[in-house]
């Protein structure tokens, strides 16, 4: 099979997807890039929009908030998803149903999830009612600059963890029993089975979940938009919320475009790093 | 698998049929608004009866997304929208960007039908009229009669000349809370400039914007900080609830959890739906030494200058704003006062029926809209201003220091408003 | 891994499911009780917080009579077509990226990855301009197109295909199959679980889509469920009863679909028999 033939065949397989991705994602992104280089009111190209956002305390704050958020929420969600996947990887009545229930939140419109949790986390809401019943002091949650970001993490995790769990579960169920049987014969206990068989076999699904979850978390904003508008005191102003506000509320699409380019670049770097990290020692 | 392909093909056929199903011989107007279909239906029905060769299709978009829809469609020269419902504070921004058709040729007719100067100002920008005014708004003080009785408080008078001061109201609210009410007072639209502007104006602190085109912020002056602190203290002292969003404040009043709520007349139909709730209305309070102020402004109907059916569009716009029949229908299922003077009389007749139960609502509404109404600042930077201020109010409500917050807002506004060219 | 569930494990699973389900239960009971009682019992906790005293179908009925019925059907149609077409083109692309060794392969793969890094809302307006110029406003095509080329689904399937042993492919060549034959007759049948996961990605993308349908198809007959539910939040009054009733519908449907998929899923895993 010659190189040219392979290229041609690959081209045929790839054409529809690449066409869609190009026309519907990359081309508009290119337009956005071009927009970001045009200052409002000017005709020509300049870096004015970038200068504006990098001297904007709001934007710089949103970078910080997004960073803190990502560093905490990604390991948290993946850890919980992994634990849940291990837990529900079993046979039995109602287990399939339980899996569906855990996955279900991702199918609810985000506006509804946000409202429901917004009510639950109200100072007089159900969560505080439960805490009080357990003898704990009621918390401020979304009304406190110290707790609001964690509350958003809670909400986003409730929505998404089942989704990530599903992918890890698929990976788990793909692991051939023979591998486990082999190490069990050698006397491995549960933990060793996990460490020497499960984790290595999960490398590919975990890479997928790590990258996809990281990206998804960088793009979070619906709960913020609906519940906190970036507050209190900017503590939940995730970068995507900043972009959305600039683009659709304040009608400053140029600085929104510049912020988007910064965001995409940052995420690209993070994702590339993750790929490198996960593929070290991939050869089997 | 085969079944799914079958369904897909059938639906595709349906799609093609739908695409080709245009009406012949009829002009179809597309009307973009943030209202529910049920509110717009009576006026469309009335219009189509009067002009059988014009059909109006209502495209309803949620309020928070209307701006996005207008920006992305009208800004790009879309001809598929003929009429757009414009929120009056946004008219300067839309008009200056060319999204709205100038209506100066109809000025005489508009001024005749809508004599109230404040209402006219709401649809104008830079000396020209850009939209047909439809509705206006005001605010009322609602109180829970049962909670006040329990606390032994006298019911506030419905006479605007005997209006409560804020101090008096807070005292009553505290008493009600001590007698068992969960909360003393709340605003309906907490943390929103529309709702809170009346506080700053009443104190004489001004709207927060000054200068050329009202693009210079002035939100950290001493009176602003004073009122800001007053607002924050309501929540610090536990008199008003934190964490409840504007969509949920009505529920507090309906469930008898708050003694006083300052809200718009649209709340009446909601409150009336509850037989357990015994309430009445009074004029909103003011700051002693200052003047009584009420918020105002609502929706107006404008025409897309790129529309290809401008004459037909005019007919509809004038029907629902200048024609008393249409104007009255526009508020049939929507509890807002129409600005059309003739239609207002019809509206007033209907509202008079409420007097026995909840007090002279219509008298208060008429008085406020004519005497104490102050509109939101007419500026291209209004949305930017409002976004930053709403955040500031929210932070103050959640406990942040008023001066620091307003200083921060001032800085943000200076930067953001400078971007508007 | 021990697959027989101990009682403890069982209890843990049920507990986890309950914790995730609790907020949805609140949505359900709020949909089925009079709208004005929804917020009455959130605190202090009482029996009524979890089990309404007055049940009513008013909200559900009120929903069904309106345009919501059409919105749900629209969402179903758009999501279904997205999944079918999307699976086809994404799996083909993933196959090429995982299996065929061609120059610039990694570059194309990174392009796919970049595509799902781009926040959709940030390109919605330029994309809208493009689609409008193609006259795809207020069409089903306009709604469906952005959903079918999903970089994430391509990524997922590529990861999976990478794990299928080369020997199977080589055997296919020996048997005289062309590339397409290998794709269709060897890789796809082995990919049940992965395809279902990819279907989930495509489905969720469309089911949750809000801003795009709002911009491209605001006409009443093309409204999708996620947009329709926002209708019930008027500027002056929010009808939470209708919102939650709508939410109930919007979630029950995927729940049914997911439950059915769970069955396919386990059957797939059993029949593809793992690897080797």
C-alpha cells in the first residue's frame, strides 16, 4: 500500500468531519481572531484589545479565578468519577438504573440545574436546613466570596461527574478478565490489582477524560451567569463568563474575541502538556 | 437501524414541506420580543382582524438573550426581523448603531396619543424618536395586612401626600419581624439598577452618570456611598433576605414570609392568585429631606430599518401604540399601564375594580407616573453601566463594604465606558 | 475485579444514586404540586419538603397544551439526526486517525482537538453570519450542522480504535478487505461501547444546546426544548411550576433513552468479549 494511496483513503474517511470542523469551528474562530485585532472605532489592525484586557483588573481576576478553579475541580471530578466507576462496575438488580440516575444530571438543561441548586444553597435553602438538622451552622454558600467558588464547583460536579464516570466505566469494562486472573494467581490483593492492572489499562480512557474534563471546566459559565454574575466580589468570575458578558451583554465583541483567543491558547497549552504526560511510557 | 433511517427520511420530507409552505398573497411580519406568546396574542389577533392581508408572527426570545438576538441579527443587516420590541433604556445604544428606524415623521401623531413627556423621552435619542412607546411601569409598596395586624402596626396610607419615609418603613418592618415575620422588607428586583435607582435619586445622589452623553460615571460620591451603605445594612441587620434572586422574591411575599415588598403592578395578578394572602398597596417610601421618586420605563416597539415591509410594519406598530384599541389589547393579559392616553382610561377602569380589596391602586399608579417618575439614564453605555452596577449592588448586599465596592465600580465604569466610541 | 456485589457495595451504590437523584426528585415533586407551594417548604425541613400534600397535574397539562410539545419533538429530531450522522462521520475520521498511517496525521488530530477547545459561545456570532449567508436560518439543517463534527467524539473513538490490535487489521487485509471493509466489518462491530459513548457526547451536545438554537432558529416551529423552557421565565413573573414540569419532560426522555442504552451497552460488552 503506497503512501499516496493511504493518504487518499485517509482523505476520504476524514473529509466530512474535517469539513465540518473547519467550516463550523475553525473558520469562525479565525474570524474571531481577526476581530480581536481590530480596536473598536478603528479601521486597522492593532493589539489594542489585548492591551485593554491585560490591563483590565476584571480580566486578570478572571484568569486567577479560572486557574484556581481548574486546579481544584479537575482532580476532584476525575477522582470522584473514577471512584464511582469502580463502585458501579458490578452486576445486580437496580445497578444499571443507579448508573442512569448518576448520569442523568447532564441531560437536564443547565439553567434548571442552576436554579435548583441556587434554591438549595440559599441561606434559607434545603442544604442549610439539613446542616442545621445535623447541628452544623448554616453556611453562606453563594453569598460569600469565600464559599461561592466552591459552591459552583459543587454544582458543576453534580452535573458532570456521572458523564465522566460513564467513560471510565466503559474503559473498566473493556479490561480483559484474563489480566486480573493472571495477577490474582500471583497473589495480588485488591489494591495491587488496581495499581498494576486497572490503572494502566485505563490510561487511554483516563487521558480522554482528563483532557475533555479540563477543557469542559475551562468553558464553564452557565451556573455562574445564572447564579452569581461573577460575584460576590468577582470570586466566581470564570473566564468564560467574562467572555459571555463582554460579547452578549455589554456588546464589546472585540475584547470578547481577544479574551477568547487568550483562553483558547491557554487551554491548548494545558491540553498539549496533558497529552505528553499521559503518553509517556505508552508503548507496550 | 432501518426504522431510524425511515424516521429520518420522513422527517426530512416534512422539513422540506415546511420550508416550502409560504403564504401567498399575504404579507408576513416577524416581530421579535421578549414577551410570552400569551401577552402578544390579543394585540396580534386584533390587528389581523383589522388588516386581514397582513399576518404577524411573534418570535419570542428570553429576556436575557434578547440583546444577543438583536445584536447578531439586526446588526448584520438581517431582513428577517421587521419589528423589534425595544426595552427603553437600550434605545440610545440601538439607535446610535442604526438598528432602529427614525420615526420623526410621525412625531405629531405620537405626541398626540402619548402626551406624557417622560414616556416620550424614553423612546427618544439625540433629538429624534426611534420607537413607538407602548408601556410604562412604576413601583408600589405592598404590605401583608395579617403580618402588620399581628405586630399592631397601622396600615400605611394610600395617599401620596402621606407617603412613608424610609425610616418609618424600616421601623414598621422591624416591628413586624419582632412579631414573627421571617423578614421585614424586600425589594422585588433586588440588586437591579432599575429597582434601586429610586433610592439614589430620592436622596439627591443623581443617577450615577454625568457628562457628555452621560458616559462619565459618578457612583462613588458621598451621597452614593451613604445610600449604598443603607442598602447593605438592610441585609446586615437581617431585615431583608440575602441569597434570594429577583425571580423568587414574590414567593416570599406570597408565602407570608415578608411583611413589605416594593414591586411593580405586574405582581398584582400573581398575588391575587392566592386566597390566603391578604395584602394592600401604598405609595413607595422616600428619604426624608429628599424627594419621592419612582422608577419608570418599559417596552416600546421599533422597526428594523433593513426590513423590506416597512409600511406594513408601521401599520402594526401604530396599531399597538397609537390606536387606543390596539394599545388596550396590548395590556389585556399583561398587567402594565399603557402610555396611550385613551387606552390608559380603559386600563384605569379595569384597575378601579381592585380598590375595594387592596386600596386605590390606579390612583397611586396615575399619580406616580405623572409626578415622581424618573427614567433610567439615556446613554449608549446604559447596559455596561447597569451590568457593573448590578454586580456592585449584589456585592454590597452580600456584605462587601459600600465605599470599596462603589470605588471599584467607578474604576470599572471609567474603563469600560471609554471603550464606547 | 470482583464482580459479585457485596451488601456494603450495594448500599454504597444506592446511596450514591440517591445523592445524585435528590435534586431531580425536588424538580419532580415541584412539577407535580401547585406552583405556589414550591418554595414554601424548603426550610425548615418537613415531610412536605420531600413529599407534597397536594398533588396536581396542572403544570404538566399546562405545558402540554402549549408549544412545548413541538419543542420536545424538535429536540428529539435534531438530537437523533445529529447522533446518527455524527457517529458516521466521527467514526470514519477516528478510524483514519487511529489506523491509517498517513503524513500529517498528528497535525490533523491536533486540529480535531483544537476544535473542541474553542468555546462555542464565543464563535456563535461569526458562525451565525456564515450560516445566514448560506440561508440556513430557521432550518433543521442549521440546527443540526454544528453538532455533527464533534472533535470530542472523534477523540474518544480514536482512543478506542488505537486499542484494537493490529493483527485484526492485518488479518483483514489478508482476507482481501479494503480499508472500508476493515472499518465496517472489523472495527465497528468491536466498538459497541465506544460508539455508545460517542453517541452520548453527540446527544448531550444537542440536547443541552441553547445559544445556538436561539440564534439560528427562533421561529416558533423550530424551537428546541432548552430554549422553550426559558420561555417560562417572563420578565415579570417566573412560572416555576411550568419550568419544572418542562424540566421533568426534558429529563425523562434522556432517562428512558439512557436506560435502553444501558442494556445495549452491557450486551455490547458481553458480545465484543473484551479484547484478546
